[in-house]
């Protein structure tokens, strides 16, 4: 398989961590749309949102998604990339989409444990635990809809990568 693999899920699900490990295991390149945007704009996610609002950020996110998509690449998407129907259709058509699913409590704990990794401003202005409940409620159906395969993101990165590889080898993601 040479199709790109897209990692989707909420902040804290492990898209970057698992994506990097999966890329190494498959001999693929790895890219993160947030990092790509930061490198090409010279701005952090928070700075883009402050200057252009969430709509401007979401447009840049869509542009970044298309720019980094290539064969033999694992792409970690921003948690909100699925909000755009165009992005969902693009990912499903261009490659394989893996949803890293975790409960809101797990996501909040990870984001509190590694606050610098969060990079994004709050979406709701609420405490992170409350925000993750709301974000998942709003996005769960979109993550499910776009995914070719849903994996338990509470497992270790090594276990998740092994599960993805089993699915790829079994043809479950073809």
C-alpha cells in the first residue's frame, strides 16, 4: 500500500505520537498539519487564531492538509480538520483514515499532563475536562463518518501501531 494514511481524533488522542511510530514502522514519511502550518506561516496556532479567527485557521488547516498529502505519508491532522465536509471527502478519497478514539477524561488528562503539546487555544473557554466532553459530543459522528478504521487510543502507542499494521495486513483498510 502506498496511499497516505490520515490520523484523525481529538487533541490528546495521540495522532502525532502514533503517527510518527506508524510512519517508522511502515517506512513512510510523517507530517503534522499543525507543524506544517507553523513552519509555513511562522505563526503558532494561537497566533493564527488571534489574527484570522477560527475561520481563517480552518482554511489554513484545509490548505495544509492538501499540501502535505502524498503517497507513503502518515499525516497527523488537527482535531478539527473533520469539521469541513470537503476535508472529510478529501481524506476518504485520497487515502486511509484512522480515528484514534479516547474518552474525554483520558484526553483531558493527557492535555493537562503535557500542556505545551496542546498548542491550541481553548475552543470553549471552559476547563479542559468540560471542553473535551463538548468537543467529542460535537465531533464524534464526524470522526466515525470519515474513518476507515477506529482504534482505541487508550492503548500504548506500540499497541496501536501493531493494531494498525494488523488491519493493513489483513486488508481491513484497503
